[in-house]
């Protein structure tokens, strides 16, 4: 990524990073054992969550829950998710602060957060997701629960960034790497992980981003090669239409948020998997579909959201590659006003192509959103951990 030679991402981001890291320095380490879901089939070290869009049956409160797509049930158990979000935010900010300042106080604090969540016997999370996205009366856990650990992708890069600090001792590095190696193995072998890897929408993309980041941390070149293949042969051809949009995401009740989310994750995947010989942000299929094209399609609606409901229509791609236009799209049923924030797809796209407007849009958007739903769908918060040479 050689564009914008006068733009140093680390220098630009340092004031913001140090501000967020200051709060992280004052925060106590968090652990999955700090909260217990009374409805979970798991134990105190097992991550638990419940399906967002599942609600009591109004006709029979004792019956299994029923689905209301796009509408989150505020009474479902989300404590473990919140703890993980806070841990990932703090560990990522501290690792980023270490990277841009080389001040050991940031590395020391980051390692303490990481050891509490992943290593210490009394507080560690078990390296699996057997009890995520449970549904009362229907399932103790589901394959789509694997998306709940998406925020650990940046945590893995934080561990990698901390190498070279005095705080990340060889023993601590080995213990943390061992956890991610075990979890990657679970993701690739357990039926939940295998099923999730086959998803044709953002769930499949999120599985691959996690696998890629974990494989990079543990040095598994075979898994990295498989992730590159998945991006080129599955995610782009199966999910992106010829105009650069994601038809399956546009068919959701929150199409704007889902379109942003999937492009952020897929561009992050391209950044992680790119090599000196191949930039996957600009790599394209024979028909011209690429992640740069995806950014080109979405960027105008990130710069001016009002255009979304005026111009975008639901559509799907036919087997022959043509686009069939359907109904005009609507605003998201929830959290419409909270998007966009500082979407990494804009930054990654700008650095790969030199598009000045994308970079300008990225700079003016909110970098540290506080709304929980936005935080949950904003897994790339510290781009300095993702972009090599910046």
C-alpha cells in the first residue's frame, strides 16, 4: 500500500489511541467468569449468549421463542458479549498504543487483560463456543454463535503486535498462542464451526476473518492459504453482485448496517491475507468484481446516507450474472441513525487505490462509537494493528 506517502496512519491515530488507551489503563481486566447465564447449559468458563432476534411467543409465553428478524430482544443474556467487547476494546487500544509509542506501560496493561481472559485458570474462557446464540426452548447453542467471537480477530493481531515488548514474555506468548491455536482447531473441526464456515453471507465471511487472524498469529500457513482460496473462490463470487453490492445483506431488515458490516469484514480479510506479491483489495474476478469495487459501490452512501433510501433498491444476481432489480430499499428497522461510523473499508480501500474522497470520509466519521449495537458490529477499531508499514 504505497498511496498517500504524506499520510502516516500511526501519527494520525496516535492522539485518539492514547486517549482510549488511557481509559484502558485504568480498567480492571475482565473475564468470562464475571457473569453467569442461568439458562446456559455450560459452565462458568464457557462463553454464553442468546439469539438476538428471538422473543417469547405472545400467544404462549411458555412455548419456545419465536423469531423477529432485525429486532433485538433486550431481555436476552448478553453479559459475556459485553465483557468480551470491553476486553477486546481495551486490549486492542493498549496494544495499538504500545505499537505507536513503544511505552511499556501500555504493553504491561494489555498483557494483563489478555492473560485474565485467555490464560489464568480461575478466569479463562474455554476455547470453544458450544453455548453461543442459544434459543430458549429450541437450542443450547448454534453454529451461528461462532460470529460472537469476531472481535477476537483484532485481539489476535494485538498479541502479534505486542511481540517485542518486555511484557509479552515467551511464556505468556506461548500460552496466548496456545489458546488461539486450540480455538482455531475447534472452529475447523466441530460441527458448529464447520457449518458456520459454509454460510453464504456475513457469517461465512466472519468465520474466515477469524480463521485468518488466528492462523497468522499461530503461524499456520496452510490455513492462511485456505482462507485466501475462500476469499477468491467463495466469498467474492458467492456474495458480491456485479455492481459491488451484497444482495443477501440487502434483503435483511437492516440492509444498510449489514452491507457496511460485511464489507468491513471482507476488506479486513483482504488486508490480513494480502502478500507483497498480491494485493487482495484490488484483486478481481474475471468479471471485474473486487473489494475495491465494493468500496466504490458503498462509499457514496457512507458519505451521504440520505442517498441510500432514494437510490438503492433490493436486487439479486441471477445465475447468468445479471442483476434483477426489485423493491426500493428502506431504512434499517433499528439503529438507522447510528450508522455510519469510521468504517475501515473506507481506509483500506483508500490505501489500496489512492482514492482521496474515501480517506476524507473516513477521517470525518466517528472513530469510537458508544452505542452497544454499533460497537458489536464494528470489529476493526484499531487499524494500525491491521495495516503493515503504517
